[in-house]
C-alpha cells in the first residue's frame, strides 16, 4: 500500500479558488477515476499556515498510482475546469509530493 501526500501552497488570494476547484471538480473526478482520497484539509499550524491545502491518497502500488494520475490529468473535464480557474493567473506558489509506504512497520491504519 502506498500513500501519496500532496501539499499545495496557494498564491496570495488564490486559496478560495483552490478549495472551490477541489470541492466542485477534483474530488468528484477522483471518485470517477477510482482514486481513494483518505484525508484533505488546510494547514492550521506550521509552515504556510492557513494558505496550504494538504491531502492524502491511497494506492495499491506505484503502477496503480501512475495509471490513475495519468487518466485523471488527461480527463477533458479536468483540463477544462483547471484551465478555467487559472484564467486569472496561476493558483499555486508550490506543490510538494511525498510517497509513503508501510515499510518495516507492522501496524496498519484504516
């Protein structure tokens, strides 16, 4: 099992548009493409507090992750919706991505 953590730091004033994008388009498209969203939220304490969206996805393996992301990013609904929301300029200052596995740990989290 792999967990992908993505951290999106918004450009000033763009976080509301990012939240709208996720609520109206991204999350429904995750479901459409069989992508499991484990958690999503804003950073309240820490670097980029209140200006960062963080979410975690779960995948069986790297092949599933790569295939599902490729399908998602090529979806015409995604391309159109994202392009529309970036018409007034970029949304993100930075995007960080981490992949975690259970490694040597025996405990599982559900």
